[in-house]
């Protein structure tokens, strides 16, 4: 005999036999290399659990027509059905009444709890749940029929967002295939990762019940419950919360409380492993102990709290729970030692001394050899194409810019061709051999300053520049090899954020200064016109004063000769003010008068357009506009799109703006020299020995420039899996210094800004994330192919001159400005500089401001600004020869700050140096006022790490 309503579920009960793999093969839910969205407990050695999707079905319509209707759903955040609008609400942080949690506790304590239930279908599950002694056979039959009724879901058509459009609740088809197809086409299914499970919460009021009925079921094997859920996920949990009619939203709120509990990772982890009712109630009590109560008179319960941009770490909760389980807290000293793994940057294996000559280099080679095949296979991803285009244009622009600057600094001894050839050869070699192939080699501002000083010294003392430079390069390579042999790269442990931010700010300012300086040079070559200036006028064609209409004369302007009439395709024309043109018989606004284009103004327009477009398109990736695929494409190709749009605007206007110049002949810039530099030339022999002195200073500069960039790129926040290679990178740079010196090519080291831009273009983010959850950063796509292709294209750019010559230089300067500003704005140093200009009441709630007084923060920032200003002044004056020593002095300044700031302050403002890591004063790390285990002094330990210095913070 069939129960009433059972027919509806008989067709769908076959869904329990559908293989999980088949259900997970819906579009968009295939295996993801980024991994599923799991409950993260791996740091404590606990296995990861599948993501849990929770759905709340509410019983409505009593006493007329009872029906089940889906009213809410959870993954991490809550979504409610907005009945009037016929849509899902935006995801928000759920808020609960404390009374609903207390009532839920009573229901579970007095109700039915089935753990590891063997039910294989929804019908069997209903029969298990309704086996309650308090129910008569008649009531049991009515309740079973009611539970088997098909619920109504709010399923929107594919391709619409939950918060857009108007979709009305509708009952699913009774046909099994149609039902499964409908569930698979649910857009929500594409948001959930493979392996996700479901939990059903049924709540409502029934007039024929005398006392509340509560049941909690954990299925031994997850079962697909047919049309009960809106997505065809195997269900692990089932909760039934029914009772007699009450005033208000009693059981609705109790059902929400159960759903929120299941969405909590800590509660879910405990319930998955609970063995009896006591464990279940203990998990609820633990949740209640962490609940924060808001006073009702100061807060509106209807207010929806937006999801945070960055989810807080669960480690703090785990630590407090484990401390309660293991007994009283450890002494302060032991607690301080426990913090080291979180507060302090533990030395990586690459920075451990071996005590053998070239021991660190050999370890780097062994470590990177195992990853070498994957360094090419991991590049087979569309994102790498975007990175190649972006970094190629940046590298070409950098090669041209620094090549031009180097040509001016060396009076043509080196130029753009050498810059192209050296960038291609050195960069490609480095990508194939280096320990960190994501690094982009380029000419840098500090090295360019040293090249200018070296040439000036050679010119002042009548020395042959290139042979002298050759010996300097030989000595630099020798010194760098000695540093590799003695494992000097381990000293980078002393490069804290103070040193990194100072160096990164200096390089970013060089990018910004060069970009703005180049634009200002255009305004001097093409002065901006104003209506009152003598040069403002038009190319005017006018008849011969003799009266012959067919005879046209041409008068050359005296006040402006940088733009000729031939540039505009005009014949027999002269530059005249409009009044003069009219006096001679022309028509300033007629067909015979052509307005002179303002080249400087339009160049400035292209410069600002490319900069603002690149910035805006990058921010589109984290905005609310457009589908996620479109946002990702616009964000990844922001610089490329900005450059293409700038070129299109220039082509549309048809202006004679300065274009990119690329050498078309393969020969050295300096006439009469070959590709190999003579060791002596006209220089005396002893100069080969004397070159060791400037080489020592340059070696310091190369070491600082290379290793600071390497430290920034290999920070733990970037989640690199394949490790660094500090010794191997410096070894490659030493060999390339020797090669470029012999060929007379520029010297190359790691370029901080372009390398950061390269890593930023290869960021991996989770494909599937909970509704309302920001896409979490997974790491960098580590491989060698993008850099290798970039440098190969850079070498072939010499033969792409017919295409590249159409790129306006103002557009490239705008991209340079974007790279410098983006790298500068993402550091903590920049945020602290902004605090100097903010009143205290308008300052953001930064964690460091909670633990360090504002005056001490300003003092630390002022010291950094002073160091940055000193670096810039020394770089720009004849004293730039000691510039490498001033970079090294940043480490000394940071060491001296330990006498000014306490260890507690340095923990928040910077990092502790290695000496302090071995012996930290216990009292120095403790807060002045201890508030117990839940105080904020443990925030830094569990604060989620994000890349401190990058091009775009996610």
C-alpha cells in the first residue's frame, strides 16, 4: 500500500542509484587544477572535508494548503528567497537570535539523533525519522505523506545572476530525466566544486502536533534525495524541526539556526566525527561560547552584513579549543616559542648554510632539477598567453627606454640595438637556467646610474670605455662567483620588509619619474597651444597677391617650424593666425584652412587614457560588473587592452604623435666596432687590475638589486610550490655579466616592477567559490615558458619594426606609469604614508594601529621616508658612486631601529631579524595588559597572509 504523496517520490527515488561521478560531470563542475573548496584543517593534521551546501525547506500554508518551499540556502554565507522580487538575495553574513539557538539545543537534546544512518533513499530516510513513540500510527502516516511532498524551489534560468531578473517559483517536472536535467542546469551547480555534499533542513509548524518533533540524521553514505534539493548533490545530513503553532517565526528561526550551525566549519567538522548525542550537543555549546551578541537597541536585525573581503583564519578558534582540551595554557615563554612559526618568517631551506664551497648552489640545482619538466608543462594554460603579451610589451618598452637612456649616457657606445639583443640573450638564458624563472631580467635604474658614472670617469681620464667596462664586468663576475661559493645569499634573511619596501619604492619612483619625465619632454618638443599664442593658427592656402587664382604661394612661418605643412599632407600652405589667413583671402573655417593639431595635448591625452584604462580594467576583475569570465579576461589583459585602445585612438585621430622606434639593422650602435670587445684597446695594462675597485661597488649593487628582488618574489605569501634558488640565480647573473661585458651589451639584473607584474599576471585563483566569498589566492603558475617566449619575441622585435612602429610612445609611457603606481600603492609603506595625511577619526581600522601607538607608526614611516629621500638624492647627484653602499646601509638602519622600537612594535611594523628569532625576550612579546586567551594579542599569529608587494591586491 502506498502512502499519500509517495507516488511523487517513487520516480525520483531512482536518483539514489545515480553515480556520484555522473552527477558531478555537469558543465562547469569538472575537475579543477585549483582543487576543491574544502574545509581547511590540514594545518593541524586533520583530513579535509567536502564542501557542504545547506538548504532550508519551510512548511507554509497551515492550516489551509500545506506545502514545502525553499526559503534559504547556505554555503558559507546565507541567501534568502525574496518572494516579492522572485529572486535570491545577495549573499550576506547570517545573524541569529540567541533564543533560537537555545530552543534548537532543547529540540536536539529531547529529539531523535541518528548517526551513520544506513538509509539508501529518501523514502527509507522518512520512515526512519518518523519512528517516534510519541506519534500515533495515524499521525505517523500523515507526517510521512507530508514529508514526501515535492518542495518548490526558486530555480532561475541559466545565465542569470541570482540578484537579477525575475524568476518565480515553479514545481519541477515529474519526469525523472527532466528533473535531473533541471537540477544539472541550475546555475548554482556550477558554483560548487566536485565532491561537494548537501544537508537538508526541514522546519515548520503543524497544528496536529501536540509537542515539538526534532530529528538529526547523519547518513553513513551520502544519498541523492531526488527533488528535495535544488541541486543533485549527495546529502550527508538531514534535520527535521517541527512543532505546534507558535507566535512569530519560531521554527523558521530555529531552522535557520540549524543551517547556520552546519555552515560553520568547526561545528561541521565535529558533527562529521560525532559518535553520540553528547558530542553533538558539545559542538553546539562550543559554538554558543563563541557567539557575539549585538544589543537590540543599537542594531537593526533586518540589516544584512556584507561578506568580508578576506575570511578570517580558523586557526585562532582551533588554538583556543585545543588549549581547552589539553589543559591550562603554557607558560609565557613556551607560548612565545609557539608563536615563532606564525609571527616570524622562518628561514626557508634555500637559506640554510651547508658549510661547503658551492654547497648552496648544488642544493639549488638538485631541488630545481626535479621540477624542470613541469616548468614547461605547467605553462600550457591560456593565462600564460596573456602574461606573454603583457610582459613582452613591458619588456620591449623597457628595452627601448633604457636603451635610449643608455645611448645618451654613453654617447652612442651602446644603444637600442644592444639593449634588444642583450635583453633577449640574457633573459632567455636566465629563464632556462635560473632557480626562479619567474624573474624578468632587465636594465634597472641603479645599474644605469652606475653605467653613466663609469662612462663619465672614462671620458674625463681619456680611457677607452668598452675595454675598461669589460674588465669591470670580469671582476664583478668573479666577485659574484665568490659570493655564490661562500653561500653569501643566506644574508638575505636580514632583508626585512623595511629594506624590501624601501628598495621597491625607489624602483617604483624611478618608473613613475621616467614616465612623467618623458611626457614632459614631449611638451617641450611639441608645445601645447593656447588661443592667444602666436603659433595658434592654421595651415592656410591663399591665392597669389597678383590676382592669379590658380597660382598659390607658400610662406614659411617664423614662430614655429617643428611641424611642416608636408606632415599634414598639404601643398602650398603656411602656418598663419586665423586673422592673417582671412586678410590674405583665405577662409579660416572654410575648406582652404586646416587647423594645426596640438600634438602635445593629444599625446597627453593618450598618456592619461592608457594609464587610466589599465587601472580601471584591472579593477574590473574584482568589481560586481559583468560575468566572472568577462571580468577575468578584462583583468588579465588590462594592459594589453589599454595599449590596443590607445593605438586605436591614435589611429582614428590620425595624428603625428611620436611612435615607437625599433632598429631595423643588425649592427652595433658605435660605428667601427665589432661584437667582441677588445680586452685592452688603448688603455694601459694596469687598468685591468684597477677595475677591481669600481667592480667591488658594482658587485654590492648587483647583489642588493638581485637578491632584494628575489626575496620579494619568493615571499611565503605568494605560496610558491617549487621553491626559490638564491644561489643559482646569482650564479646565472654572474655568468651573464661576463657574457654581456665581452659582447659590449648592457648589464642585467632582476627587474623588480616587471617581475612583480609577471607574477601578478600568473596568479592562480580558485575557480569555484562559495556565493559571496571572494576568490581566494592559490599561488602563482610557476613555469619557465612565459619568460622564455617573452625574450625570444624581444629578440625578434628587431624584425617586427613595420608593425611596432605604429605604437605611440605616450601609450607606452602610460603603461610604465601604471606599473610604477600599482607597485607603489600596494605596500604597507604607502598605507602608512597615507595615515600621515588622515585625521585620526578617518583612519582605517588597521591591525597595526590597534597595537602600536599612532606617534610610533608615524616615526617609523618618517624614518623610511628619510631613507628613501636620501637614496633618491644620492642617486641623482655625483655622489651616486656610493649608491650601492647606501642600499646596503638600509640593513644597518633597520638593525639600529631595534634600539628605538620594541620587539612588539617591530612585529607589527616590520619583522624581527634572525638574531631575535633565536632569543626573543619573553616580556617584550607579551602585551602590556593581558586579556586572557581571547584577547587581540594573538591576531598577528593567525592573520591571513596576502602578498605585501605586488601589482594588484586581490
